C-alpha cells in the first residue's frame, strides 16, 4: 500500500520505517529541511535501537523516501498519517497547531478520497477539528465534493523499544466514524495492519472519541503507578521497609502485575508529563477535576528532587567544593530524549548549591548540552560547573560521590573495587535502585537508594 507519514520525528520515523519493513511504499514528509537532509544522507535525527538499520535497509530497497514536498506527499498515499508534535500549551493543554496545519496541507492538494489518520497523541475531539479544517480548506478550493475520513489510531510506543513495540504490538487501537466513509476507512486500515493480526487479532475497533481517550488513559494509568510506588518508597525510607520487597510482594498479585512498579526519581520524556496535563485540562473543559491525576503530577515533580534531598541530608545545603559523578542523563535508557528528564532537575539543584558535575550518558550527551543551555539561560556562567565524559569511569575520578539517574544496562555491574578507588568517599546515591544495599555494604560503600531501608 502507498502510505504518507506527515512528521518525521519519533513517532513518524518509527511508523514509516516499520510500515516500509512490511512492504509498503512509504513517503515521509517533514518541513524541517535539516532533518530531511540528515535522513537522506544516511543519518537519523533521533536515537532508537534498530531504527537506523531499518531505515537504511528500506531506503536501499526503495520502500521509503524522505522529502519536504507537501504536494508530492499528498499525491503519494491514499492513507495519510498525521504524526506531528503536540507540545503542551501554556495552560497544559495539547497544542494542536501542527496537527491542524498538517490537515490543511492535505486539503490544499488532495484530489481524491483520503484516509487521514491521527497518529499524534491528541485530546478527545481532535478528529472533529481536523475534519472541520479540511472542509474549510476544500471549500476555499471549491472542491467540497472531495470525500475523506478521519481515523484515530494512537501510538503506544515505548522509547527505547519502539521498533519492537510497533512490530509486535500488544494492541492496535482504531477509531472510525460509523458511516459509509468510516467503514471504507476501517477496511483500508484493516488491510494495512493485517500482517500484525495473523497470529491473533490485536486490533480493537471503536468510535473515534473512545480511541482518542484510550491513549491518554493508558499513559495516565502508567504514570499513576509510577507516582504511587514513589510515594510508597518515600514511606519505606521513613518506616525502615524495603520497597523492592514490597514491589515483589504486590507485583506477584495477578490483579496488579509487575509493570511500572519501580520506584526512582520520577518519570520524564515526551509522553507522560504532557499527557497527564492534557487529560487533566480536557476534564477541566467539562467542569471536572481529575484529582488523582493532579496528585500524580505533584508527586512526580517532588520526586525529581528526592536524590537532591538525600545529598543535602548527607552534606548540608552548601555543596561548594564538592564534585558529583552523574551516571545517566536521558530520562530513560536506550534513548537520547532529555525532555522532562529528572537529571536536569538534579543537576540544576546541585550546581545552584555550588557543586561541580561530571556526567556520562551513552547516547544523550549532545542533547543534554542543548537542554543545559536552556536550563541555565539566566545564569550561563554556571555551565562551567558541568562537564561530560565519554566513559563511566572517567566521571568517577576524584568525585566525592556517584549519583545514578538513568538505569542503563552498562551501569548494572561495575567493578566496585575500582569504583571505590576512584571516588574520594565510597558513597553512592542510587536513583534507580540498580544495586542491592547488602552488596554495596560488603564492598564498604555507603548506599542511599530510593526506599531501600538505608
């Protein structure tokens, strides 16, 4: 099938590459000329395991192209995916300007029936707005007779495992209108996703608004589990319990399960923070207050400072003259995404208290520096207090303590004897509970985890 992907960012690239892998002819559009140049020159503007190799393979096979040509992109595919960003607006609601602009561009050039699929994460009612924008644009062209159908098909991709998630999905959610055009669109989408349903049916068909809400509900539920466990971990610290034992105890209950029960320094990234805010904002538009979600966000904001609080308890408020080794900058492993990353809050808090930072992350260093420039825009002189290195052990040399922020696999089994020699003091603040307190005690370390009965 011929498919157009509007937006060559995280969701668009993964969607386009994976659909090309299944034999479809994919046209990826983006208005960012620099991004398209990178893709056409063999690079990939984001880090995602397996994505670059998949794109290269399908480019060589002629199944995927990248372009800034809007008219050509509309002409290419009967199926048009909108996969542009929906950043949070000032009030926390999702900013739909890029989604509406994409819809308008389709309408400017479409000459025949199009199935227009909202792949971006959008609030309930967005499909209706997209449809209205297209109708207005068609009317301007005196082409109101051209038909189309807007479908909701939200993505459920975990950064760091997006290719695997797309190719082996838990579920595919498709929302269509219950009319002639909606039924036609449904059959087109069914054909597109048929390869994923050969073993068993993974697609859930529903109305458009339910599909739009499903995406937000899923992310809000996962964010809630994280914040709930973080609150329990903070309580465990106070009462002397071990949150890891608690996690195993409740996770073994089939009604609860183990997923997203790990305590740490809070969630970040492009999805959970903005989706929780956007869902709460949608509720407010209907005079509802989603009190649980407000608490989830409040807990998460506070959790990003838990490690800092532990450091202050050990050293005091003034950290002048101290150097901290930071392992991990990205908000989670296997990505270079620094959006809402806890590391940014932790580093900012430490530096403003006079500490120096030597940090290592396997892939996020370049993106981290871009974010640091924004975080310290009011006091750019503090950037001199931050240094990044390309190996974990280089961050340790002469540091007063190690602070673990991201649970990269490469950090899980260090040589503790060497680590102890490099640090001024055998002290670890573990924001991801990578290590067992008993193990660290055997090596003579002082260990501060999250809810680990220190």
